C-alpha cells in the first residue's frame, strides 16, 4: 500500500512540476507580433521538456520553409515540418531584400492529416516552432480558428531573436543548446 501511495505522490508531483514548466511565459510580455489568440507560449526549453514528458501525446511541428530545414537544421523533438509560409522564387521582396513568401494553402489540411495520423484530435497538445516565433504565432491562430484548443507557440523559435549586431544569437532552440540536427529523416520532411 505504501508503494502505491508513493507512486501516486510522485506522479502528482511530476504533473505539478510539468504544469509549472508549461506556459511560464507571461502573455503580457510577449511582443505583439508573437501573440496568439489562445495565449499559449513556450520557451524552447519548455517545449523540449514538454516533448520529453508527453512524448507522442504532444505533436511538435516546425512551420519553417523546407529550405530553412535543409540549410539550418531542425530540432530533434520536432515530429515533422509543415510550412506555414512557402518561398515564392518567382517574386522578390525589395523591402526585405529576399524572395517573397506566401501562405501555404495546404497548411490546415496537412495539419489535420498529421493530427489524425498521430491519433490525436483538436483537443490534443500541439507545439509550433518557426525561426523566431512570428510565423508559429500566426500558424497557431490559424489552427485556433479551425477549432484546435491547445496550440502552443515557441516564442523564441529555432534560431531566436536578432541581436543588436544583426545576428540571431539572443535566444532560441539552437542558442539554448537543445538537441538539433542537419540530418533530418525523410519521414519528417515536407514533401508536396
């Protein structure tokens, strides 16, 4: 009986410790462009800990472009890449000095397929990550409009925010030294 009580106490403590980890970011401190309608945010460390704790019960999706995955790598914890935006190589954005990006019209459908394939539903935990937290916030809002209830945005993203010298060295998955790789398995890649 003592062993059962000890296990139940340990499980309760583990759950409360996890609850304290998830969502410790004050929504009021999140920059406007990274805010979501659901108000669910994680740091990269929290996202990593959530995936370690929940495993396959949380779906982590990298919403960057396939080119970003190819050249910059991907978090080991990410289950897959489903880009929120795609690069339009036929159009150049003079203001931002890069190719234009346009919304991925298949994003919501691809997410729905991924959620079903994982045995999840719109009540399940979904973690979205991008380069620095802007696109993941927009993607989270799109999923919220589609009825998803527990969509977290990794506010610092994979590469993090810009430093004063114009480098992505302030925060983010890579800068937090969390596990990532260039060798992304084909099963995680976005293929149209």
